[in-house]
C-alpha cells in the first residue's frame, strides 16, 4: 500500500456543536487531532496556527460543521495538519 505523505480529507465537526459553548473551539481542534492520529497511526500531530482560526471563523462558540484539511507527513509518525486552500 502506498504511504500517505500528502493527503486531503474532510472532517465532520457536527458532534462538537452539541457540546457546551465555552469549550467548542478547543474540542473541535482536539477532535481533528484525534481523527488524524487514528487514521494515520501518528504519535504526534502538529496543528497549523491558522486551523483554529478557520474552525472558529464565526466566533469561538460557532464552529464550522465541516473542515477540509491537508495532512502532510513531516517525520516518522509525525504529521502536520493545515487547512486546505481552494484553488480556482
């Protein structure tokens, strides 16, 4: 099977919206981290500083329903998570 070095995926964050308002943004980022850890068998997941701002674009208590991310392998079991930028 081919190694996943650069992979684009959509993460569903609807379950996070059901939680308490004051921890939604933190839970959304942790959910993204856990999904990447589970799918890629990663020991460490590095999140781009722009990703939490994209997730909470409308405010910290109004997280996005779905987020498109790009996962890049930067080391042995170390992955970088960035928001996917739409190309026109």
